[in-house]
C-alpha cells in the first residue's frame, strides 16, 4: 500500500483501512509520497470520515527521521 502511494501518479489518494497501523505507516512514510493529498477513510459506511494525513504531517512539523520513528513507538505501545 505504501509502495503504491509512493509510485502513483494521482494527485490525491484515498486509502480505506480499519487498522491504526495503516495510519501510523502513512504518517511515517508521507515524505516519500509525491502527493499533495493523502486521505485515510474511517467510520462506517453510513458515517464515513476522512482523515487528512497531509494536514497531520504538516501540523506535527517533525523532520523525516522523527516521523519514521513513529512506527517503532507505535509497536511498543
């Protein structure tokens, strides 16, 4: 999934997943994706929400090494 996001030519990507691991992976590897918008779907079919990964990464303002270390922290907790 992350490989697809890094190699896709689309302007924006929407990923449907229910696992928090996917959220962490998208945050950690966002800097490798040449996309302006990456969204993760959440919720039910009747009440769908979109989590803007690009906005979260921008607001966190971590460097790439810190973002990639999020996966290790997530694995421990």
